[in-house]
C-alpha cells in the first residue's frame, strides 16, 4: 500500500514538472517570434473585452479564441454565474468598465458542464457548492417545463446551459455599474456565448434584451451624474448654452439607442465591429459638448 502511494506521488510530481517545462517552451516560442514580446507585455494592458466564463479546465478563453495575453480580461467561476452580491465579480466588472474601458462583456457557458448537471440533480454536492448552485436551480425552476419536454438528457443539459447564460447576461444588464456606464455615454454591449466542448465551436446566443433600456423597468436605476450635479447647483436660464448642451447630450444618447436597435434588426440581432465603432464615435461627440 505504501509503495502504491509512493508511485502515485512520483507520477503526480512528474505531471507537475511537465507543466513548468511547458512554460519554458511557451516563452521560447514567443521570443523566437518577437524577442521584445514580454517587455511589451509588461508595459500594461488594454483589453477590449471582459469575459466571464466557467472554471472548467476544458474551456480556456484565450486558447479557444486564439487571443494573446492582454486582449481579454477574464473572470471565471463555477458555471459562469453573475451573482449580484458577488463582491469578487463586481470588483472585476467595475475595474474593467471604469479603468480598463472595455467595449464588451461576454458571458461564456459551455456544454458538458458539471455545475449545470449537479444543479439538475437533487443529490447534495456539499455546503457552499449547494448554495452556489441554487442560482442555477432558480433558472431551472423557471424553465422546467421547457427543459423536461426534451427527451434526451444531453439536450436537457445543453438547454439549461443556454438558459443559464441568458440569465447571467440579464444580471449584468441589471448591474448598477453597467447601467451607470450607459447613462454616462459609454454603451457597453453584453453578449452570450455557448462553447460546445464536443465540437470546439463557440455559438453566439441571441439574447432577447440587448440593452439596459429594454429590460424590466423594475431594475432600471437613475444616477445623478457629476455633470448633472454641477448643473443642478447653478441656476441656469432655460435658453442658456449650458442647458442647451445638456439637451443636446440627451438627444444624442437617444440617437445612440435608436442606432443600436436599428443595427440589431438589420444584422439579425448581432452587432458588428463597425457598428460599435459608429456608436463610440457618437459617444465621443457627446463628451465633446
């Protein structure tokens, strides 16, 4: 028995060393292409996306999207959940939005997810995990009739995986950090992805509600922005330049929302890169007022 333990330990240690050796080969490959690669990387990051994914070892975001370090800001947890009271996740979102100035947030779920499978069963997986998986059970309960109408068990799991991604996307739209960003003129887009482990491909899910303006008004928040605080302290005539600038800003904001909806309809629900660039140009016009 002791000999077996020793043999297992040696084998595990060899696997551990293999990971470190892999890092050396990775560095050599990068340096062969660009000997300044890591020096450039050390100067800072400017990712355009925040990806919230599952901790599953089969779903590594950078490898799946062929992106390099510094291109995607990443947060991962079990079953890619966006829980409103999760301080860790909220700090990540705030930093990404307010300091990294990311353009888009992606929630990426995947098929064959152990968290999804556990949430559909009644067997306890233990303490904190049960509490965590309750968030998925809420989605399961809401759509149980649809899910259970499917005959194949794998189809049921895939269905809940997609519905879970949709629910987490909506949780992001409800997030005060995201709503405030929109009201300040920084329209961050939120996307839902499903990575199919069995094929390797990522599917972009069409989410019913794509902007904060389209979600249930129960969750909509109104913020008193710094520019509004300054204006409220000053008694400004209705026809003054400052008041006109404010009206112009609000009008521009409405145009941005209309532009997004129009582009969505024309592109079948998917916004393209050039569409987002036009939106950002409109936002820049707002800021220059």
